[in-house]
């Protein structure tokens, strides 16, 4: 069953990523890293659902989503480009399998960063960032979501991989076995993975080639 919530604010984070804050329904419960189906509460859109990850924390008095929009797609993401404060969206029941189990490497591709935003925010709040690392793959430097936040939070444990840009201090290409091995350390037991399916399949193959056990890979489809 859907619940209508009002948009509080819409902020442009990058050239194609929006941060949307909305009122929080009474009784809503979710875990950092979980997602929810969203529809827009206007004629013709109430039954068109897309899943987005909460980038707010469960204890916040609002809900927040960090959403990549595609102007050429006639879907919810495209329609969100015109959404404004005071408009309504419909949210459904939270779901998702990614949960924090211990120190490791977060491997994200593009908008697949969103579950990790909430998890890392939660760890920051608990003063438990520890030695976790984030390897974040994007096409260009301009595509990196919340770069300043991750730079401040993780420092040298924030590694960027760019496929289309050559930038000093950044890895070039795609997340591969060599990059994972370069930044891996013995105490980093878990590998958290989220991104487009081709990227996830490739990274899972790389992890397998490094002898990483499946039970140490925590993943979410995107």
C-alpha cells in the first residue's frame, strides 16, 4: 500500500543527479542501504514505479533520495526533473539486501553509490568508519556523486576510477582485479557491490579470480 509524502526540497548535486527530500511518514522503518519503490502522485503516474535507495538515515525526521535522472527516458526519473517543493510522491514498502557486516571495500558504479551513502553516513554517525574503503567507478570526474563528502570522510581510502577521463591521482579504466588487489588489505574482509548489472558481473568475476569467497560479497542489483 502506498503512502503519499510531500516534497520538501530538490537540489542538483551533479549535472544529472538530484537530491530529493520529502516528509517522513509515521511508522516508516528501514535499514541503511535499503530502497523503496516510488511513484509520482499525479494523473497517469501513480502506477509507474521506480526503485530508489534512501540516502537519509532511519532516525532522520525526513526521507532523502539521491537520484540519477535520464532526460531522454519517459520514466519516473525523467518526470522527477520537473518536480517541485510541495508536490507529492508515493512510497511503498522498503526492501533491499545490502547491510553492513564489517570493514571492507565498497565497490560502486555510478548511481550504485546510493546504498553506500546511507551505510557510510550511519558509520560516520557511530564513529565507526574505521579502515573501510570506497572504490567508485564513473565515466568522468563531473559524474562523481558527493565527491567532497567522500574526500572528507575517507581521505586516501576514497579511490576514484574513471573510464573516460584521465585525471592525475585517479585510476583510469574500470574496476578490475588489479585495482582491487592494489587497494586490498588483509583486515578488509567484506566486499560491498552495487552498480549496473554488467559492472557487477565483471567485478564479481574479478573478485572470484582473487579467491574472494561468495559469502564475503554483499551485493545489490541496480
